[in-house]
C-alpha cells in the first residue's frame, strides 16, 4: 500500500512502471498496479493527456487470468470515468461473461458511470445468476436516473427477486428511474 501511495505522489513519471507492473508475472503486483492507477488516481483522467495511456493497459488487464487483477482493473476504469468509446465493449464483456461475480458486479458499477449508453447492458445484468450482480446492475441503473426509464419494466420484475436485498435495491432504483412506475408497482 505504501508503494502505491508513494507512486501516486510521484505523478506522471510513475505511469511507465505501473504499465510494466500490469504485465508482471506476480498477480499481486498486477493487482496493485491496477489499484494504483484507479484508486490512487494516478492514471486515466487525472493526468491528462499522459494518463489516457492507462486506459488501454487497464482494458488489457480485464483479460488477466487472476480475478483480483480483473476486479481492480474494472474498478480503476470505473473510478476514472473513462471515455465510453475506449472502454464500453470491454466492460460489457466483463459484465456478461467474466467468471467472477465480483468482477461482474464491479463492471455493472463502472458501466453505470458511463450513463445512458449502458442501460441495455445493465438491464441484461439484472438477470445474472448471482444476486450481487443483479443488485449492482439495479444500483447502476438507479444512478443513471430518469434517462434509464427503459429499464423500469425490468426493475419492476426484479422487485419479485428471491433475494430481499435485490428486491430492495430494485425498488430504490425504480424510484430513481421512474417514480410513476414505482407507485403503480406498489399498488399491485
């Protein structure tokens, strides 16, 4: 952790070693590099234009064999609010096909930060086999707000989910997306 914080203080000069660290043979080194690029706010949008070089490296890290590295890469992309055209398809792939539910949940969160572009993909995420992913997709849709109104019917359906926390998140998201539909759903 101290290394990540020290690299953050160095600034743009720390980027090259971090990109190299994303390809290290040790998954913990790759994970810390992704963490540093995202949570320590070294990469992507914080150090324009140098930081934009971090985006392709993080997108490539989404293919890592280690789930923790993929998780931190998704989180880093989400925290830095990347340009949609550079990350959208990679995040969608993570949401729909990553073997780790943690990565899929983080991808739902990251996609939610991209706004309306992600609505159809997040609606599909509401049907994930894992309740944490369904909850994250609902939360992301709620964060998008009224421009995600097309998701309202799927959120109403999700209010019947077997998982209580998912049902609660679906109701909360529906209130943010379509208050009128929320009132109708509560009457039924």
